[in-house]
C-alpha cells in the first residue's frame, strides 16, 4: 500500500458509521444504499456518501443496478487493510509494553509515580 492509499484507508475506517456500513455489507453480502439506510440512523444520501469514501479507499466496490448502485466488500482489500491495522496494533503493543516495563522499573526502584 502507498501512503496515499493508507491515508484513504485511515480516513475511511476512522468514522464509526462507515465501520457499521462495512459490517452490514459483510452480513448482507451486497446491498444498495437504500437497503442499508433502513438499518442505520441516517439517510440513504448519508449512506451513499459514506459508501463513496469506502469505495475510494478500495474497501467496497459498487456496480449500477437500474437507478441504484449495489455495493459489496472487496475481500482482498479488506484483508490488506486488516494486515496494515494489525501491524499498527503490534507496534503500539510493543510501545505500550516498553512504557509499562519502564514504569515498573521506576516503581521497583522507589521512583516517583508517572
């Protein structure tokens, strides 16, 4: 993934409403914004805008069916995104473990609390 692609990914998944849309698409396999909006606390137009962000990030793909666009999750892109997120989580886990170790060492030495 490139930096620009990563930026679009983080922008897309930073919004809880978009994560909910992804969950619904995974549940349904594919759906139109109208169908998704029936299960969400926002309008079809808002669902379409969120789906556009997810589409630009490559997480979903849409194809026209009559007057609507039917969206589905792109499993390869979602797997790639999960790998990126797992890498970030692993780096944070290492950093937090290092901070914990330092804090425990200071506490054991009778140092001041952090």
